[in-house]
C-alpha cells in the first residue's frame, strides 16, 4: 500500500509540474508590449498599406498601358492595343473584398468600443473601395457582401445607383462622426496616412481634420462621376458641399492630400521590389512624352529618362499601338519614381482643384475656373517635388483656354499612378483624346469595365445571372450608368 501510495503521489507531482510548466511557458510566450485582443487600430495600417500598394501595382500593370502612357517593346498583344483578358479584374475583386472584410471588422469593433474616429475612417475606406469596384464592374455585392459569419455565402448584387447612394450616405455619416478633439487611441505612434496623434486637452487633432477632408474630397469625386445620373441629385449635393466649407472641408494643399508615405524600410517597402522591372521591355509613349515636352514641364525628367537618337540626346516616345516596331530608341520611365521613399496616391489635392475647375467651367459652381485650373496644375507639379517654372502658364498650350479638354489633359497627368482614375475619367468624358495606333485591330476599343470573375459562375451563379440581366450583359463594352 505504501508503495502504491507513493506511486500515486509521484504521478500527481509530475502532473502538477507539467501544468505549472505550461502556465510558465504561456507567461513566457506572452509579449507584454502587444495587445492580446484585436481592436480597430490593428486593422487600419494593414488596410492602408496593402490596398494602396495593390492600387499602385494596378496602375503600373494596367492603367499605364491602357491609357497609352507606356508601350511594351516586346509584344503587340497587350493593353496598349486594347486586348483585354477576361480575368483582368479578378485580382481587384478578390483583393478588395478581402480587405473590405477587415474594414468591416474595424468598423464593428469601433462601434462596440465607442470609437467614432475609427468608425468614421472605416466608412471612408469602405466608400473608397466600393467606389472603385462599382466603377470597375458595375453592379457588385454590397449589402450582403462579406457576411459569411451570418451564413450569407452567395450575396446578392446591389444596383449601381444604390451603391452610389450608399457611398454618399456613408461619407456624410463619416463627416459627422469625426471628432477633431480626439485622436486614434489604438494607434499611439500614429497611423500610416496622416500620423494621427491624440491631441492635448482642448486642442485639435490635425490628423483627424485631414481624414475629414479626405471624406468630403472623396464625396466630391463621387458626385462628379454621377453628375448626370438621374435620381442622385448630384448638382444640389455639390453646391451644398462647395458652399459650406466649414461643414464640408475639402483638401486645400498637397500636405492634406491622401498620399501614403512609404519609407522603404520593412515592412513599408515599395510596391515594386525590383526597380529594373519598371523599365524592362518598355518605352514611354509619344502621347505621354510629347505633351510634357511641349509644355516645358518640370515633371518630364522626373518621369522619363533621356535617350540618344542620331547623336541627339533628348526625350523620345514610341507610338502607341504600333504596327511595326519603331527603329529608334524610346525613353524609358525613370526608375527613381518606383523607389522608396515614395508616396502612394489614394486621392490628391490636385484632383479636387481639377474637379472645381470642371464644375466652374460648366457653370455648376460660381467660382473662377481659371483659378482652380492653375491651382490644380501647380499642385500636380509640386506634388512630385518639382517647381513650377516662371512663365509656365504663358505657354499657349498650358494656359487655361475655357475648354474642358484643357482641364482633362492636365488632369490626366495629375492622376499619374492613382489606381484606375485615368481610365474612369476617360470613360466619363472621352478626354483626353487617346491615340489609336496603326497596329490596333479593327474592333479593339477602350474597355468600359471589367468582366465579372469566372469564379462567380461557379460559386454564385444565380446572383451572377441576375446581375448580368440587370446590367444588360457581361462584356467589356457595356456602358455603366455614369458613362457617356
């Protein structure tokens, strides 16, 4: 019995040591400097960095080519010849919905913790992504999207007009939610976009002021896009926005613009890890180069490299959509613009001023179109660290000539490396006039949208078919409600 008793006691002793050791190991494996539970601040920086980096990459691989800014030198079957693949929008769809799921979690936690600034930021980011989705595809899931936790695995598609209506409502809600006397308590070192800090008692948070301006500037972009869409009352909403800058503050400088700084230090690395890939088998286009040369624009050496032809060193662009490979050297894009430190554009101040210039040119607002045009161009130049040359606007090709065409050609350059915005603006206005090269096959034209991902036909067929019926089809040339 004594032996049995000793054995039992020994077993309990070993078990006790084991449990104690596990508890000790749990303590050792707990980082006291890190929060053990998620909070809205945990989601913010990953969304900002990853979506902005993805958007930069999509400009480089898609918009840059489609909008005739760059020409491939080893292939005539690409986007510059208006060849679109059915899967061209698949990555945008999957990437955006993945990060929208994180934004949803951020917004819900902000509500539970009574953190209005995080809730407002979530609404801004959500609106930003849905605006690009609806303008890239048309009808998309919104109301029932990312609700797998509620067993909604095959979400219905919302109509375009309902999506725009919701976006505008969300941005209004965000504008009212922002509390400029508070910062972002779960990001004590400041979030990535505006480095928002908690202000001293009685002070104003500069970061939250900028976030609020981003919300209203984004709303202005959306209202311009749907300016002629019935049922959204865009003109009245624009007047309300413009006429009350206290209630609806907008970007007023490049310092306030939504430009995400990337240091190049891990984990904030540049989107392109190999700068040499930026210039491999590529040349800038005549269209892109020649305007900047004609304007004597200081952005030219920032964007392009000189090359030599017949003993002359200068900037030479290749023809877009060529039929026969050109026999001269074309200027390569400048690798410097893909190297960190750099800034990734969500929305620029220049865009806001170009919007105002267009609204004034159309007599929708009463301010001076020429003044807004000049501010916009100056902001677009200085955003890249260049200085506006004296006499820049004395040039007959750069001064404001009362035309929408003049606004849109400069806006084209202002939207350089800003996701799909050049493409969207072209499909809204037909400007600037795009060159169609001799090698572009008859029937190949500028696409108006992406096709829906093929996975929808396997995973959400019924709702895909309803969306297709509502849209009138699922092809690249299908007009969206805001397109001419």
